[in-house]
């Protein structure tokens, strides 16, 4: 089964990871989300393919509101596996 993997910028702490996961769950099941605090990114693996990068960026922008961050898919990180 194909999955979608990408990195989310400015989401390298546990509270940001929770916001990002909650936002993405509205689009697709999140199979895995790991954070890299040093790089300030979260790596996300969606359990199913089908969500578009544009749709993901829209929900990430909404999740950013009030957080002091601007979550978005790191350019070049979007891939299917």
C-alpha cells in the first residue's frame, strides 16, 4: 500500500507535533509522526495516499494560527513510498 511521507517545517516540538497531527487527521490517518527538535521539523507518514500537498498545506496553515509558527510542507520533501 502506498503511503505519503513529508516534513513539516517549524514543528519540531511535542506541542507542535500534536497540533500538526490533529490537523492532518482531518485529511488522512497519520501512521507515524516523529520530531527532530534540532532541525525544527516533524516527519509525517500518512497511512493512505490521496491527500494532496496543497490540501495538507491548507490544514497546516490553519493549524499554525495562534501558535507563533508557520507550519508548511518542507519544499522537496513530499514523496510516495
